[in-house]
C-alpha cells in the first residue's frame, strides 16, 4: 500500500487508497490545482507529468526502462515519504529533508547503494569510487581528492577558458541552428580529458560518446528480474547487449593508461598520475590496473556528461525565458566585453551561477537514486526495516510542492543568498551530500560558469524547430530529442 507521512497537514491534497488485484496496493492522489499567471502557464519548462494511479509490476518495469522519472507518482511531489510494496518487497520514496540528512549523513553506513543500481554500473566502472563502500571507498577517495582540491581546480581555469572559446567558435560556424547537447559534450569532454589525462589524443569523442549512450540504453536499464529481486549474479539481457559499448570505452581508456605507464615521468599531476601513485596509508595497497581503469572510466563519464547536461538545459530554459536571458547577457557583457570568461570574472556574474543552480533543480543530473537498508531505523516517524528499498527521487524533491513555490517554473532568484540561507540544505541535492558528496562539484560549477558566461555574452538563444524536449532518465536526465535552438550572434 502506498501511504504518506503527515507533514504540514494544511498543504496536503486528499489521498484516496486504491487496491489492485495484482497484489500491489498503492494510493491515488487527487492533485492540488495550482493557479499561475497566464504568462507563466505558457512558459512552463518541459516536465514529466506524474501518474496519479497505481502501476502494476509490468507497467513499472516498462516505465523504468522507458524513463525512470515516470515511476515517481504524483503523491511523491506532495508528501515527505511514500511507502509501498511490490511483491514481497517494501519500498519507500523519501523527499523529507530531515530524513535525507539521516540517509546521507547521520546514519549513512546503514544505507549503502542499491544492488540493482550497482549491477547496472559495475560492467562499466567496476568497484570504483562511485560503487565502492566502506574502507574500499575511503582509500580511493583519499587517492583522488587532491586532484579536486581548490588550488588544483583553480589552476585548471585557463583550460576551461580555452574550451569556452572553442565552443563559441564552433557555434559561430554551425549556422543559425545547433544541437546544444552535442556541442556541450564536446566542450566538457575536452576539459575532463585534460584533468584526467593531460590530453585526449587516445580518444575519439564521438565514438566514446556513442558508446556511453549505447551502454545507458542496454546495461543501464532496469530489468524485470530486478523488480522480482532476482540475484544480481543472474545475467540480464541488457548486460550482454552492452558488452560492445563497455569494450569500446575501456579500450580507449586502457590505451591512454598504457601510454602513460610507458612514459613513467610522474610529472603530469593529473588524475591518472595521482591514481598510479596512490597508496593506502593503512595497508600500503596500491591501485591495480583494473582499479585504475574503472576509476578513470567513471571520472571521464561523470566528469563531462553531467556538466554538459546542466549547460544544455540552462540554455534551453533561457531560450524559453528571454527576459532572464537578456539580464544574463547584460551581466556577462558588462563583465567580459569581448573576452571569454575566466576564473577572475565569475564573482561578478552571480546571475550565471544562479541560472545553473536553478537548471539543476529542474533537471538534476541524476534524478533518482536507490539505497539498501542494512538495519531497522526510523525516517520521518516511519519504521524502516532491514532489506527494505529506499528510493531517493531527487527530481521530485527539487519540485516538491511544500519545499518550492511554483516548483515547475524557472526562477533563478530562488538561489539568491538570502533564499539559500532560509532553505534546508537537504532540499536541494544536485551533487549529493554527506561524506560521499560529489568530489568534483566545485570543478563542475567552475567549468559550467565559464562556458555559460562566454556563450551568453556572444549569442542569443531562441527555441528551435520542433517540439520541446522531454526530460528522460536512464542513468542521467537527458532531453529525449536533444536541445535544438536557434543561435544568433550578438553584435559585438
């Protein structure tokens, strides 16, 4: 049965229980009607329309394979915790900031990553920093953290500025229309390769990018066997179909690693050098060849995919909200004049940062996560039992009716300092939180601000031909048809 915790009762919609004959008991929610100004209604950004009726197991599987965001029910956008059963399994969707703090920070060891999520990731990234737990995770984190220390991130700013300049030149050459996801992926891939490998001579960005998408569409999809909780050692069809994509990605990464080992200078001070030299101070352990391969694979994918999507969604939103875009243009132009953005400019372009933060609220890089439960606990007054499944629907958290005013609208002023200070830290989690907060968060934001500021000072973005894209999540929240915009150079 779906049921909800009491929380700010005056804001709650009416909840009606509904039971289906297939053994899944869920709750239908009578959605609360929001009355918005007509102009806002016309400008609502693309969003997933949540279902108000329960899904069967088969419908849930189909939704998860098509778009993970579609399994989030309407009630999850209204309530702090939604609980239910699927077969013999109990699950809980958690949107309560206090409960999220307990999961991410106060009792984090009790909530390791879901085995289903790990199963989908391991073929590509093995037991790397993102998937490892406990002592295995701690020593890997210590090994890579120096690369993303503030002094090293700051030193990378010129690389980001050069990348922004190249992205601007490509848009000038592209003509009146451009597909921005591909453009932004190219830009951020340049930067992450410089950080990770001091260059990209062993990579074909288009082939590597196509392999990532192929992997997401095969091994990265949930299986009916996952919903039935069949052990992960039993092979899923998607894993077999994704083998070629894994081979393509690993082959490029392995060639770059082998070339570095042959040079053996130890002077690059990039991510690969840190990994090759890393030693666990407690055990003396070093990274095996497979450890290095899997961690490099993870950082290259995560380090450019998520930033490119944040930039792409930001440009789509600005195309829909021309008033905000003109304000951002005026800010960027007054600071940059004809220059590309650099680190020294960012403090004087706060609107650009707020635009990115609001874009990641509406379209978080990862819209849904899952956790296992090791021991009995309580979340928001709800009894949580060992072996329950916890879903963390960040997409719903960021659009929750009790946490955000007019949550489906685009409003960068939500991230003015006074607004941020008044808000619970755990109501906005684009980079996670707690000890496992994204190690590259500062790197990603600096890169995105430099690229966005440069482009906004030089181009006007307007909606392109065709329908607006629909947010779709397999591993990351991508626009289903890309971001197709009309791009017009500004008068310099």
